[in-house]
């Protein structure tokens, strides 16, 4: 298989899922592809660019939504679809890297305020990061169990609170 940007991003995504963000290095990606680390730089200029490409892959998995509540749920599911996905996406967005801005996919009601989207995005990223961290710590036995259903309920309640506060009707999150 020829080395390509897509192959590099796919390998990096696999390493992210298997080992986590802390162990995702250019050397490890190169080893997974059977090449020297320097060969990667022809396709991705640096590690941050690679991480942004992986973040784009994560966000690219979002399903179109008909309401802000559904958009929030889809965003959360995309973040949780990869180990450390919330942390990776949050850092890429904070640095202004990547091609995909999830807020552009949000169905903002006519006359809606972009502040609502920023607030929702911050809540989604923070909630997903906390849930991923808590689930990982529980899996390691470092904290008392993690209840995924309870986490979903708390997330939906938080989204509903934000939308009500903004005067936006709340539709099903399914």
C-alpha cells in the first residue's frame, strides 16, 4: 500500500483508539505503517496537522440533525466514538486547526444567536471530556463505576436547560 495522507490519518485514528492521545506520536504512526517517521512529513507537515486531520475524521462522522438538540447529541456521539476524541477535537478547535467546524452544521433557528452555538459547543466538549475521562478511570478501577445512561441523561438535561434559557424550543434528542 502506498503511503498517503488518508492511510496516515487512518493509522493515527487506530492508535488513538487503541492507546489514547498521550501515546499518539508520529513515530508510532510511522511504525504502524512500516515506514520511517520522516516519510510522514511529506503528507502531514507536523503532528498538530495530523491531530487536526484526525479531529476532522471524528467530526466528519456527525449525522445531519433537524434540531439543535439533535445536533448536540450527534456532536457528543461523534466525540465519544473515539478514545480521547473530546480532548483531541477540543484542542484542535482551540488552535483553529482542521477543516470541519461543527457549528456550521448546526440548524440554528431563524434569528438565532451564534452565542447559543458557542455555549452549546463548550457544554458538549466539556461534558464529553468529563464522561470519557470518568469512563476510563472507572475501567482502570481508579474511581467508582461510570453509568453511561446517567451521563446521557445529564447531558440531555444540560442541553435542554441551555436551549430553554435561550428561548429555543426543545425537540427530541434522538
